[in-house]
C-alpha cells in the first residue's frame, strides 16, 4: 500500500497501468479524484515494478 498526495501519485498510477478495463484506464488517465483509491496488480511484486508493468484492477472515488 502506498498513500500519498497528488500530482505525483496520479502520474505514478497512470504510468504503471498499461492494461485493465478500458473504462477504468480512461478514468485514471483523465483524473485521479481527491481521496481516490487505485488498485494495481503487479505480477512479480515490487521487484518487477516498471513503467507499464501493472494492471489496473479497481478505481474508487468518494463519488462512487
């Protein structure tokens, strides 16, 4: 789990996620709302973390 503040987390999450449900990827690329939660699956864990290595599994915001 990583907790932080924008704009860095938005850029990090968007850069890590190369795949996932298209509607969630579009939402993530457009904006990371305040208090949002992003779940990213990274095969191999943190040791294999690199740009585009993650799959966007979920994106929740207070408006949801």
